[in-house]
């Protein structure tokens, strides 16, 4: 069987970039604003570039704590980030049932009525979740966690898809087996700050798709005087935002003003990026790409988890070809149709249902 390597031409890349507004999720829901922007940028820039939507997997106990905080009149950084679109929450198929089963426990600890707790759960939390049917997915490393507690299996599967550092739970078994960490609010806050910086820059500069390719070069040429402002602006473009946040403007004075605004706005973003730099050198927690030796299902799930929009089979082939050993069309299609975690809609494949 021959191996298919997807190598998009300039025309196909431009065609993909022109379609973000028409692409929808399998439920028919339109892409939200940050998804539209991220998808448009994706066609022009490397996968590591912002706008970045941070995928996370959470356990029932994390969601129960979020419900409790809202019930007491507080806020949940996780829920706020999910509403803004900068964080995407994935849960296994058993998690909603576990939350509903334990809502009565919150009635005693929060002194909030069961009816109000159910309303918070159904109206403010449940709609933010992307439900993944992990089903009978098999992986050699799952045997240990299943032996300890079979109910932890769905969250462990999502951990294989997304990564343990972005899988959050207070469950001891998941921690001991290396599948999850405690909810890291600092990571969520960092994602919000960086995402807000990217969105603000986009709105201020009215970046067009055609200008993205020349972004970094425009800033370097435009800022003539040396100093901290020039340094910060270049770092924002070349390091923090992956050549995302500056448009090529032909008027020289306007380019200088644009670069200065981004330099000023980028300081907070840079501080957040530096503070939460991972050991691997990432700007936010690194999302390790699964090794080429991992099963195709794991590699496909990861690609879809970080994708800002549904992806076609051809786009998935291109992603897998760029991040590991090449795969065949037949292998991809068989894997996608063989696991309930993958959902197909009119415009492509996605991980989970929403």
C-alpha cells in the first residue's frame, strides 16, 4: 500500500484560509470568534503559532468544585476561560453522570438548594464540556489504572490524547499512575492573558489573512530606533506570538505606530508567557505531540483536540505527516470510523460531541 503525503500547495492553503466562516461543528454550531481566527491563522502559520486554544481534560471532582464556587457566589477561572474560548474542556463519557450523582453532596457543603445546584450545572457548566466517548479504546498503559479503578479509565484515555499535565483531577489513583495533576489555576490564568493579548492585537490591527506571512518582517523593518520598545515588539512577534500580531502596513508612520501599540500591549503577555514557561521551553504548558510509534487513534485524537475547527481527512493526513511517521488514507479513515471518540460532521472530523 502506498503512503500518501499531503503537501498543500499555495492555492489549497489559500482556499482553506478562505473558508473558516463556513465551517461548523458536527452539532451545527458555528465556530466562535477565537476559533474562526485561529483556524484562519492555522492555514498561514506553523501549528505552534497562536492563537492557541488550550485543550484540557478534567475529572468529575474538578467540575464539582467549579459548581461549588459558582454556587457560593464566586467565579471559576476554568469556566471563565472556557467561555472566552481560550480553554477547551474535554470529559469522558461517564463524567457528567458522576457530577450529577454527587451534586447532592454539594447541597450540604455550600448550603445552596439542590435546584440551584442543578441549574448551575445544566446552564453554566455542562454546555462548556466536549463529551468524548472513549468506549473500548485499548492501549497497553491502561491496564494499571483499570486494575486500580475501572471508573478512572475514560479520564486516563483522555490523558493519553491530551497529556497528563493538561489532565486535571483530585483522584489519587490517576495521580499515582501518572495520568493527571491537580487543577493548575495559574495555567488557566496564563492562557486567558495570552489569549486576550492575541485577540486584542488582532482587533486593534485588523489583521488580514493576506498580511500574515509578512508580519515579523514588517516589524523588524519598521522600528528604526533601538531600545526596549523595539526589543519587546520583535520578541512579541517572533517568540511570543509566532509572527501573528502585526500586519504589513505600507505607510511607514502607521507601521511604527502599530508596532509601538503591540509592544506596549505585549508586555503583560510576555510576562505571563515567561512566568509560566514549561521545563521544555514552551510558552504555556507544552502539549507534546504523540510519538510516531503511538497508535493512530492517539495521534488523531491529539490532532483534533488542538484543532480550532473540524478537520477533513486530508488535513489530518497533513498534520500527522508533519508531526511523525506518515500514514495512509486507509489507515486514517479506518481509525476515524472505528472509534466513537471521533465524530464526523458536514465539515470534517472532531474529537467528542458538542
